[in-house]
């Protein structure tokens, strides 16, 4: 995996890539497979995101906090449509919708909403996870409106956001 701030193939620094390490590798490997993982504390039972080696609620250590699959469901908490961003590669993707979602399991997560016109966004709207390839082999969670028919396949998208 490329570290944050690594150079893109065109030579410009990248500001959108995760910095994976031994601890977060399960999260990024699952994302590459189209799965979202969260951390749950065995002592207090609470789930958290972003991944940490300890429970941020009761401070239990790493041996008491484990990875678990998330449902992939969320609701939209807030959003902002970004029309200008000079940091590579965001400038080539504007406008895009930066968002905060409430995951069904409880934690809030910063992300991007895709496959939805900004005028159609509503606080509390149901969303489902999808994954976009940010760089070769690096997949990040994004969210799109939940398909009420249940026919939209969850999983990975190409870099342009198409399923």
C-alpha cells in the first residue's frame, strides 16, 4: 500500500491515500474485498471507528478489542459539496460530496457520498457502503443511497464511482 502523501504516477503528491500499518492491515485488506470492518470492545460492548488498538470508551487494551464485519448500512448525518480542492487528486474529482454518516452499529464515519445528486441528499437518508479504488490495490469506503429494491450489489466500484 502506498503511504499518505505518496507520489501519484504523474509525480504529484497524493493526499487521499491511507497509511496502512500492521495494525490497520486487516481493515484495508477487507476494504479491498468489499467488506467494512469495525472494532468492538469485549468489555463494554461498544463499537468504534476509526480503528484504534484500544477501546476509546473504557480504555480496554488491544487484547479485548477485535475486528468484526459491519452491516454496511448507514444514515446521512451531514454533508458538504466540495467545488474546489487544490490537493491532488481531488481537483480532478470536483464537485464531490464529503459526508459524515452514522453507521448502523453506532459510530460516525467521515466518507464520501456517491451516485446521488446533491439536491437529492437528505439528513437521515439510508445509505449503503460501496468501495472505490483510490490507487492500485487501495480501496476506500464510500456510501451511496440504499436501493429499496435490494437489487443493487454492494461491493467495489471503479475509480470513477461506477459499480
